[in-house]
């Protein structure tokens, strides 16, 4: 009976499928199930061996019991980077419970702490570095109590944005046609992951303009914990037949290879040296052939 109730509650909330389907980053990374066990003594402070970290990689299961001799259990959850929301479900019989934000970070439920949920399941907006304590108390009317439940998380979604602010033709891209501006370039930029064949994003195209500015920001959705991202920026001149690629790199290729390090907020150039920080405007230009320069900035956004 006990077990049936637990299973029915879990399936009813579709908790096994929700994190996989809603959550791109979590689906990309491996989801681990952590069992948060009721390890005594945990009456005032949680037993630290039962530590449960809430992160997009973890799916937490909680189980325990209280009795006449064990009136209270305290369980602890820190929130790891990359988590923006968690859904908390606890089914308790013969017991009442509260989920507290351990605001003063002393691993104890006290007055300074914020009561987040009380005998009621719900979603909690969170951010990395927050800590939570679950306190379960045996109800006065029952001789014993039990509880079981789970926590699933929704990950922060991170995207890298590359904004090409402007380009400048250094060479002539199109043939001169008298009384027209057709010899001016028709630029648009594209963003590729490393040596990928297809771009992840591109800018708008600006016709007949040797020094255009672009409105569309290019972006790429990435895993929250990605440390280093290699991109190739191409500047194209649209033509009636095959488009021309402008040389915008000081290295041997026409395209500009950059590496972005989200945590260090650094942008590395084709030679691996730091050429700027996130959000900063960087100008690079080509060294041979049909040359152009671009001014761009790289950043990342968490949602
Ligand atoms: Ca217990
Ligand atoms: Ca206890
Ligand atoms: Ca506290
Ligand atoms: Ca053209």
C-alpha cells in the first residue's frame, strides 16, 4: 500500500518525463538520480552524508520516517550552478513538513531562515549558492509517520551571442557598373561552431554598402557548464552566382576563428591569445585576397 501510493503520486505528476523534455541542457548532460536517505541522527542538523545537491544533472528522491523516538528529521539541499527552478513533491503521512531556505547557512532551521513551502508541494525559483533544509516532524496525533518525495530541476539555459556590429570592405567586392552603387559589397555574417558545415546563425544582409551595420544578433544555445567554445565567423558578400567570402582573419584562413571562455569572460583570437572580454567591441581584419574588417562582440545570456 505504501509503495503504491508513492508510485501513483510520482506518475501522476509526470515527473520522470518532465525534466527530460522541458530541459535542453539537462537532456544533453547525464541525469543522475540521488537518493536522500534518512540517516540518523538528523534531529537538529542534517546528516551531511545524506547531502543532496540540486543541479540540472540530478534528480533527487527523498524517503524517511519519524516515530515516537525520532520526532524530527532534517535534510539538506544546496543548489548548484545551472539550476533556476526546482519542483518539490513530498507525500507525508503522520507527519508535517516545511522546506526552508537556510538563509544564514548554518545547516539548522532557525528564525533567520525563510519558509518556502509548508505541507504543500510547489515550484521554487532559485539560484546557485542557495541552500534548503527540509524539516519533517511527527504529528502529535500519530504514533509514527513516513514521507517520500522527489525534487526535479529545470536548468538555466545559456546562449552565446555574437553581435557583428559593423563590417568594412577594404578591397572591391563587385565589378563597377556605371552610374550605380552595384560595385559596393552586399555583406552578411554567419556563425559556425568550429569547423561545422552549416551555420548556427546568421545576420541580416545589407546590399550595396561597403561599411554596413547589422541589426540581427547571432546566437548559439550551449550547455551551461561548457568551458570553451570554438566558433568561426564568416563575412560573405552576396552575389548573383556564388557568394564571395571576405578575408577577415589575420591568420591563414579567410574566416575568423575565435574561442569563447564563458567563465573567464574572455575571447581568444585565431592564435589563442586574448583579444577581448565579453561584451567588448573587437575589430579584426583580413590579411590577403578580398579583404574586409569586422567589429564584433561576444557575450552569453542565461535564462
Ligand atoms: Ca528519521
Ligand atoms: Ca531524526
Ligand atoms: Ca539556518
Ligand atoms: Ca556582391
